[in-house]
């Protein structure tokens, strides 16, 4: 008889990895890259990032994320500016969020805890896509102003989170 307790199951993240790989491969099909170089680049990046993420030591996580985001950005930039490419790139971005949440180093239940947050991002994506498709075209200046306003809101959010986490640390040491 063994006195050791059964270990807690570790998430593999395989489902999120397959979802992300499929979304990047589909986005790669829409690019202007010759032959099947776009889908191959997306699939190879996801497989390499998944291998990096499962390496012992846990130091390759940011490198894996950078690889996936770099390929997503490159494929998105090479895709034509049409609604279908924007839709697939948005799904790939949501796939990246699910892939991050299903990181094996985060432990069991991390993906389940992240679903509400990813659902909010998905809802924001759906609203943005509906507005982009449903509204008439506007001058580029308005889009740039909207982008700058969104960046300002994000920076304020980051500042509030940093201030809140700083006050939590101060209270813990007192």
C-alpha cells in the first residue's frame, strides 16, 4: 500500500491549443502568403509555443506567448481588410485568451475561472464587429480618435489595478 495521495490532475490545455491552432491556420489561409505558408506558420507557431509552455522550469511561458502573439499579429497584418478576415482574427484573439487561461502551470480549474472574463472579451468583440459591419463607413480620423480613447481607457484601468495591488501590499506588511 502506498501512503502517497493521488496528485491533482494537471490541465493539458490541448483543447485550447487545438482551437488556437485551427484559428491561426484559417487566418493564414486568408493571407497573401504563397501556397500554404500562412496556415503552416500558424500551426507551427502554436505547436512550438505549446512545447515551450510545457518545458520544466516555467521560464519559457512569456516566450511562448510572444511567439503566438507575433504570428497572430503578422497573419492579421497580411490578411486583407475584409469582414471575414476580421472575424477570424477576432476568434484567434479569443483563442489566445483561452490558451493563456489553460496554461498547465496555472493548475486545475484555471480555464473554468477564466471563462467569464473571456466571455466579456467575446461580447466586446461581437459588439465591435457588429458596429464595424452595421454602421456606414466613417472617416479614418474618427477611427484613430476611437483607438486613442480605447488606449486611454486601458491605461487608466492598468493604473487603477496597479494602485489597488500596491495598496493591498502595503496593508499586508502593516
